[in-house]
């Protein structure tokens, strides 16, 4: 029994180890897939930049002999980027960073890319891809498809759009007071971290609940101030004056609420209800009648008749083989076989063999 327990525990450990390895392998594949997608996204943008630089160099080198690229079908969209690569690939939920340190309205500085060194305000934060859109930074001309022109009301074939910037490529820009001169200057924060206290936000707020600080100095970076969205009364809204006006006058002739409200408070067909609609009661009675009719009437066919007869014979046979307590009795053949097997086992037992040897020696 101890060996069985050990084998079971060993098999459980092996299964758990395989499960952990499969989970780690799957997580590694997801990380590799995410990195490959983000790399392909960057390669697609870089290919556009490289082709544009090469074309500019060729135009400068050849001068008047340079080919006219802004002609033909691509005359109005030359130098623009397809809108397919406008949205970066999203990151799986379990691989995203726990705390987002950027919000709409933060002033940031771009540290890498074609607009390195530019400072402006964040207009949008995408937590799924961990990217931000900065105002008037990383602008590209995007090709507008034909179906979008009529919807958006554009006449041109291209439109300038802000492309997303990874959060790793930007830094906070905050005002800090110089301890020596006492002047307040804008400083680029190289490293920041998230910590408590965790604040309660309004329902319309998009800000995280955690606070953020400058690493090393432990100076809190304040979140941008959000404006409360204006609430305008629509045609379907009920005014507060109408809500506070008392329109119900209790009397003995009328119930305190309409009878249809009980259906909203409790299920119309709940089994806990004591009273039901007459239509529901009538339908339930008809269902009971149909059930009783199906139990009394059976389709008599040769197959069903033989099955019914066979079932009755098996029931009689089983009843004849049971005793008064309802237990199954053994047949004479089975009892004789069991007795012979027990006698044979008893004769071949070591004790009986030893007794036979001693009796033979005593007679001799």
C-alpha cells in the first residue's frame, strides 16, 4: 500500500511539473510572438523611412534627371503611409506592466525616434499596446481609402495623423525648484515609480488609483487635473422637479402599486408564487393531462411486445434467485465450485503439508 501511495504522489508531481513546463513554454511563445509583431511593426515603419530617404538622396544626386515619382496613380498619395500600420499590436494582458505612469494631459519629452527632443502633451493613452499619442509629434501622412472619404468628408487622398509612441521612448517633464537659485525649471524625469496612497476617482475619471514618484528624490508627480464632463438634459431625461413631485395618493380602493409590478419584482412563473394567472394554470393542467395520457397509452408493436415479455421473464428469474432478505442466492454449481476450490487450497496450504510429513514420519 505504501508503494501505491508513493507511485501516486510521484505521478502527481510529474503531472504538475509537466503542467508548469507547458505553461512556461506557452508564456515564452506568447512573449516571442509579441516581440515579433512589434518588430514587424517597427520594420514596416522603418522601411517607409528608408525608402523616403533613398528617394530624397536620389533626387539630390541626379538633380533634373531624377524620376518623377509623384505621377501616375500615386501622384496624390506619394510619400504617405497606409493606414493599416496606424494601430500597433496589442500586448497580452498577463504581460502588460502593472502600473501605467502616464495619463492624458501629462507633458512628456520624446527620447528616441525621428522627433527626439520634442516636448508636448499626451492626447491619448493606449494601455493594451502600452503606447501614447503626443500632440504634434510623430506625424505622418496617412492614405485615406475611398470608402472613408465619403464618411469623413475629406477631399484629399492623404491626411496627417499622430502615430503612437511606445511608453519606453518618452519621459515625464515636470517643474522642479532649484535648491541653489530658487528658480523653477522644467526637468526631464529619467526614472519614476508607482506607489501608494491609492486614491478614489470619480466615475468619469480615466486616471489610475495609484500615485507616482521621482526615483531617488521621492517627489510626487501630480496627475493632471481632469475636467468634469458637462451633463446636458436630453429629451428623454426626467427632470428632478418631476421626480420629487408626489403623484400617488394612498386610498383603500386601490392597491399601493399596480398588479403588474409583482411580475417585475418576482419571476412570473416562479415556484415560490402562491397565485398565478389563469392562462398559466390552464397550461400546467394540460401538461399534466398529456403526461398521464402518455403513461397509460403505449404503442404495441412486435418489438416492444418481445422486450416487455423478456423484461418480465428476467424479473421473475431474478426474484426466484433472491432469498427472503432480497439477497442473491448462489446456484448449486457455483457453491460446489467454491467448496472444491476451498478444499484444494486448504490441502495445498503449508500447514497441512507439514502435518502430512509429520504423520508419515511418525508411522515410519
